[in-house]
């Protein structure tokens, strides 16, 4: 059986359709299990095992948090995300950060 080499940040970004910076943040925050740097220095490059991609996709599909993300809420009411962020900043909507995501507090959604 052939072992797949671990992926680079750029490869994972393309696979998950995310920004390279977002993937680096997922690595730093521990949201991708088993990631490691190629050297001990801060300049080392991240390597991501294939199992981390599978785990990340599974976690996103079975997200136990019922509160919608900004993007989900914007789509559900037919406005853009900028409008939602404006409402959050002016206090019209309550929100909180959940890792890399901002979620709308369910009890305040109309």
C-alpha cells in the first residue's frame, strides 16, 4: 500500500477551497489534527496529513453548534455578509467567535 505524502498549506487551501492564510490559522489553532512544521523554527513550513483533511471535513459536516455563521445567516435572510457585520458592530445582532468563525447568537435572531 502506498503512503500519501503529507500536504502543504497551498495544497490544502486548494483542496478545501480556503485562503492560504486561513489554512495557516487552522494549523496554528489546532483545528487540523496532526499538523507539524518541517523545522523547529517559526519559519518552518506546515505539513498536513491527509487524515487531518478528512477529520476537518467530517467536523464541518457534523457541526454540533446550532448557531449560524455570518455567511449562513446572511444567505438565510438574503443580505450580504457586510450587512451582517454592520449589524453586529452596531449591536443589532449579538455574535461570538467560535475558532475562525463568527456565529450569530441564536436567541437574538429574528
